[in-house]
C-alpha cells in the first residue's frame, strides 16, 4: 500500500471519526443540560406573579410558588393572602389536575376573572393567562424558565 | 364592579423598552466556539478526503469555498458573542455541520446541474449553494440576535394565516410547473418555493390558535358513542387543515408538503392537548384521504406502486428509487469515501435530482451507513434542542412555537430520508440544510433563528393576554 492510498484511507476514516466525535460532544452537552434541569426542584408546578395590587399586599412583582391546591382570599389562612377590600375571605381555589390548571370561584362576592372575563364556577387556564381577584391581578407562569 | 378599573394604568411597554435599547454586554460562548472549531476541523479533513480522491494529489478541495463558509460561521458566532444574549449554543454548530456536508457534496457533484447568472458572472452548483448557505447563516444569526419579542408573531396569527393562504393561492394560480409539480412561484427575476415558507407560517398560526384554545380542547367533551371528542366547533380547523393538505396534493401535486403540513399539525395538536383521540381521528382522515387520492389520481398511484415494487418499471418510474437503493448498497458500511462514489453515466449522475431530492443517497454512497447514521443523529440533536427550548419556555405559546419549529425540521428530514431509503413513498421535499436550494435553506434558517431567539433565558416576559378572544366571548355567550 503506497503513501497516497494511505492518506486517502486515513482522511476518509478520520472524517467519519470526527463526525462521531462531534456528535458525542454535542450529546454530552445535551446530557449535562438535562441533568442540570433534573437537579432543579420541580415540586412546584407553577407560580403566580403579581401584576397589579392597589393595596400593596401582596406587593407588585412578588411571585408565589403554587401547590397542587392553592386557596386564595382575604383570610390569613389562605396560602395566598389578598388584602383587598374587594376580595372575599375565601375567594377562590387554584388547582392543578391532570395537565391543566383550574380556577374555582368559591361564590365570592365580586367574582374571579380570567383574562378579564368573569368565570362561572370552575374554569381552565393556561400558562401566561391572567387572573384577577378583587383588584389584584396575577399571571400564571411556568416555574422553570 | 371595579374589576376592570385598574387595567388601563399598567402596561408592560415602559418597562420593556429600556431593555431593548439598553447597554449590550458581550458574553462569551465557549461551548459554541469549541463545537464550531470541531466542525471546522471535520470539514477540513472532509475537504482533504474529497480533494485527494478527485485530483490524485494530497490537498484541500476548493479551499476558498470552505474558507468563505467557515468565515461566515465565525462571523455569526462573533456577532452573537457581541450581542450578549443567552441563547442556545448547540443549534448553530449542528446546523453548521449539516451545511458543511452540503457544501462538500455540492462541490463534488457535476457543477453544471445548476447554472445561475448574477451580474454577468455565471455560478455553478457549489457556488450558488455557498451563497445561499452564507445567506442562511446570516439570517439565522440575525434573527437570533434581534428578535426579542414574539408579539409580532403572537398578535397577528390570523394575519399570518391569511398571508400563508394567499401565498398558496398565488402558487395555485401563477405557479410554474416543473416536473409535473406546480411549486415554483416566479415574480420578475425572483423565484422561490412558497411551500417552504408556508411551513413556518403554519407553525406560527397553529401555536397561536392552539395555545389560545388549549384549555377548551382539553376540558370539554362531546361524546360520540365510545369516543370522547373535543367540542365539535374546535374540530373545524382540523377539517380545514385536512382540506388544505388535500388541496395541495390535488392542485400542486406536492405530496411531500401535504404530508409535512399534516404531520406537523397532528404532532402539535397532540403536544397541546395530550389527547390521543384527536391524533387517531386525524390519522383516519389522512388514510381515507390518501386512499381516495390514490384511486382518483394517476400520479399518486404511480408513486405508491413504485414504492411497493420499484423493479416492476426499472427504467421508467422506478428508475430514481432503484438508483438510490444501489447507491446505498455501493456505500455499504464505511462508504466509498468523499469523491469516490457516483460513477457518472455519460457525464450525468445516475440519479437526476440528486442535489435536491436524493442528497442522502449520495452521502450514503460516499460515507456509508456509518455516515448516514451520524447525519440522522445531528437531526435528532436539533429536534431535541427545539423540544427542550419548548419545555423551558415561559408560556404555552412559546412552548408550542418552539416544539412546532423543531418538529418541522425533524418531520421533513424524516419524510425525505425515508423516501430515499424506500421506507415511505418518495416525495419531493428537501433534506433540511443539505439539499440544494435557496428557498429551503432560507426557510430553515428562519426556523433556526426563531428557535435561537426563543431559547434566550433573559428575554422579556410574554405579553399580557388580550381580555378574551372574540371567539371565546362568542362561545361563552352561546353557552350562557
């Protein structure tokens, strides 16, 4: 086998080898990324960010981690306390069932709103939707960003 | 009562403005740089392999073309470093590797397959492809840098849908017919294939529509016997989609685009709702439609006959498929080496549309199954990145957009790779980033650019939803 053939074969095999080296490095980076994501706590399926709050409690910009069942209202026993004259003591419950979020209005005096529309009993909502209780507005967001 | 009172005062606009115009800090992207250097080394070795095989002397093949391509990649990397956004660092190298393979392949094919004249100079296949590749990298990097808000896609989804349908109708009416397919739209000196752009518009529209109506699709049921279906009005877009796909097949004779559009639609529907029943209905509709089409139209029946038995007409309809299978067979495990395959028959390659429809067969012959598996692996990496960006996105719209964009590339690559390998009937879609063609490269570059923009972790929050869409208000009123 002369030198020329050797170079030809070398280049061919090296090219294929390098393709796989590239693939291996990329896949290593993907795995590292997935492992890092898996280490982050994911016990909270979502969060509520306060967009507007005339009373100052909760404060604008504050973010609440949500449990599977999160009661909202003016009473201090709620997971999210809304100190607003237009909120009822036990105003509404936010629940995560199956693959979806649901807001249930607990027959509050002034009602609950999703994207500006009053809800009737239970209504589904998605990430990015906006909900309003009393004069306080929240946005539902995914926990991991 | 005062529920609506506070709305007017708060708008996110003042807060987001300084962010767009604010100071820009460069941010190093070491991972991307390392991977790009590896791409450069790989392509250089490939070029040596190609040059040595073609000329009989050890050396690079067309160092200028390779140099220009690598310089464009470096430029895209540098621009992203200077822009300082925290976007994905794996997409660009992965796409760069596929584009580089495309360049090596086009340099290797007979240059007179395509001759285009710009400003009095005529360019051959590889040179035209190089121009488009550089353009595609520029488009992807530019979109990845400047797109900071998705509201221009999100707000105007029906406008985009109208643009898409308009493009389609324009092609129906004014399109020029090439090889029995009415795909190419020529306006003055510019010609292009609108179906490539259409697939991006389709994803933009579907992501908007599905994220807005996701809750309703998941929540409500219409019971038909044992089946639990979503509310019937919401099936209307599905039927419309099906009709459009069939329309593409009938008028444009473009089986591949129809398959791609319907596949992406079903996948996104499943991603948005998680309801397998919708996908099953879609598949049934698809099979019924295909069966009817196969009975009605000669060219579709021919495609299916070739797929089942190409050897029944080896010199006519089955010619391309058989030659592709032979190419894969010649390639074997390690391939003939770059520049080693494709003995030309009378100065032409044995497969007529090798640079657009059969690049995978050419690469299979020269790189063997080992190389083909690596290429398919790179496509999988791109899809994985897109899905990952979708999972991490802040809201449903961005999730569905990212997932849809990634699946467009993945499904398209699957359709044409399977067509080359005789797993599916052969259809005329391009192999993303590898096939020759400006429309295809630029449309896929737009996809990658949008994915890059969506992957930014420090991007502005999604805009506030509008207070209930018109459609939702209408249905609410009807329900009350």
